């Protein structure tokens, strides 16, 4: 990526109709931006010229007043600017269309034949920081996670409508990230028809029902698609414990792959009810399948059954960097007790979806758990996100999902 550098003379504050503020960085703080990192924190900024109070487009300059990037400014967020482009182009509907064409090509080339549900836009990984768009068959679900991108909602809806034939576009912007940005939750129809209570999707020959209004994330864990396929290929004849099963997607794949028995464990009744529907829909609601409403932390510690294969896919235990050390305790506890429940030669699929926990730290924590459980363990594979959840090489923070497939030798 070669940033186009222009001098400040050509773009004095006020002379540019697109940008209403100019941000001047401290010496040396331009390097990450020039290297393609999209986040500029408040500490990197020397001065702001123009409107400092409102959210909107900003031009970014280095300390020698050279133009380097254009992004979205939020005076209330720690991430003061999210860079959208390193070219002097207007931020408008056409801009978002161009980004979306690129994103859509990836999905259409590689996913079109395997699934009717995928992530169409994955924020920074698709060069639109703060935006998530998931496709569930003929409906789209959007999440606007930054107040800057929230201002472009209409342009984004128009851009995506122009590219993808959808019956309706639904918004599901809520949660911690929005709270931190200082924006209210926003949920409802953005365009077209309201989605049905449950949208039916097909993934690798399996059927699932997605509740885009109340389900976790935008309704389904699209990010585990490839890991489900791997699990299915290793499940034949196995007795499986699927902890944190949510709507039972891993369970359906395990039974589809020939598992002898699968216990789906979750603390949420609605999640288990949906899992029950998914198992029935895929012909898996037989004596081989059991649903268990329980706290995984307590169950794993207290149960005395042994399993051939355990899946551990807890919700994020570290929402912020500061939570990481407490979270490692939670991951260690879960993995320690899972190891104790796995038969010799058995497998553990263990995950962390905490953005702040690196794969190396996660593996160290799991290693500590294996040692404390007195088990000898090999790593068969490291797991991550599928191709519709791309991670920008310039923004490694986007790699939130980490997993390990482990074999317990003795
Ligand atoms: N593995 C799932 C996604 C898991 S999401 C999939 O691939 O679809 C995390 C799940 O953990 C949620 O369904 C939530 O209800 C459940 N959960 C949260 N805390 C729990 C606990 N202490 N014990 C059991 N389940 C829990």
C-alpha cells in the first residue's frame, strides 16, 4: 500500500467540503498509520483544527503537515480516528460500494456453493472499520459499532442494497462496543421486509434456524463454520460433550459425522430449545443426542463421566485488556476440568474468542491446565476464523477467535 502524500497547502482546513477537521499527529506517530493500521488513539494526536466536538470525517496529517489518511473522528472514543482510506477520495455511498464489491467477490468466489449464510463485511478486515454485515439467506443483518460509521448508515444501506438482492436489511447494533462509543443501541428494520422469527439457512448440507432479533451475535456463530467441518470429520464413533453449545451447531455436525453420542450443554434455555429444533431438523434428534441445561464450570468439575471428545467454546471471558489476567483463570479452570474428563487418546477442541488474549497466551494457559490435570497432550491443529472473517495483516487485533485441537495421549 503506497499512501498518497500531499502537502497541507492543498488542503487547508475549511477548503475541503468532505472533511470538517484536520488532525495533526505527534512526531513518529504517523508510522503505524502509514503502515496501514486503521486506529489512531487520542495519545497520538498533537492538535485538532476545525470542529473538535462532533463526530465525522477527518483528514490526518503527520507532524510535518503532510496529508496521510482520511477517517472517522469521534471525540468521545479512545480510538479517536478510524481510518477508512489512504487515498484522497470522498467518503460516500460510492466509497462504501467499492469496498463492498471487493468483499462480496471473496464470499461469492469461495462460499457461494457451501452456505447461504456468511459474513459479508467484517469491519477492519474488509477495510470498513466498525461495520459488520451478515447474510442469512435473503436477509442481511448490520451492526454499526462506531459512532462514525453510524453516521453513514443510510449510505451503507443504499450501497449494500445496490449490490445484494435482499428481501430485507435488519439492524442489530447493540452491546458493549456501542456503549463504549457512547451510542445507544439501535435494533430494527433498515430496509425492505422485516425478517421472519427464524430465518432458515443451509450450511454444508445442514439446516439451521437463525433468530436475528434475539440470538447471540447476529443470530448464529458463522465464525465456527470451518471448525465444525473439522469436528465432524473427527467425530465418527465418538462420545462427545459439547460445552457452551448455544444452538447446537457443533452437535449437529458431530452427529452428522457419525458420533455415537453427543451431549449439548448450555446454561440458556432458549439456546437449548433452538438446539433441539436444529437436531430435529437435521434428523439427529435420536437417543444419540442429549440436551443438558447446566453451568459448564460446575458440570465439568463435578461430573464423573469420561468422553472421547470435548468441545469448549465459552463466551469471551476477557472483554477488555484489563480483564485478561482474570480471564486466564477461567480458561485454565475449564480446560483443566475438561482434560480430566477426556479418555486416553481423546480429543479436546478448545476455543477463546477474546480479542485481547493472544493464541500464544491461550496455548500457555491450556498447557498449564494439562500439566495440572496430569495429562500429556499434543497439538493437532491451531484453529481460527474462516475466510469470511478476514483479518487485516495491518490490524492483528481483528484476530479474535483462537482454537486448539488437542489429543490427550495419557
Ligand atoms: N459453540 C456455540 C457458541 C457458544 S456461545 C456455537 O458454535 O454455536 C456461548 C454460549 O455459552 C452461549 O450459548 C451461552 O448461553 C453459554 N454460556 C454462557 N455461560 C455459560 C456457563 N457458565 N455454562 C454453560 N453455558 C454458558
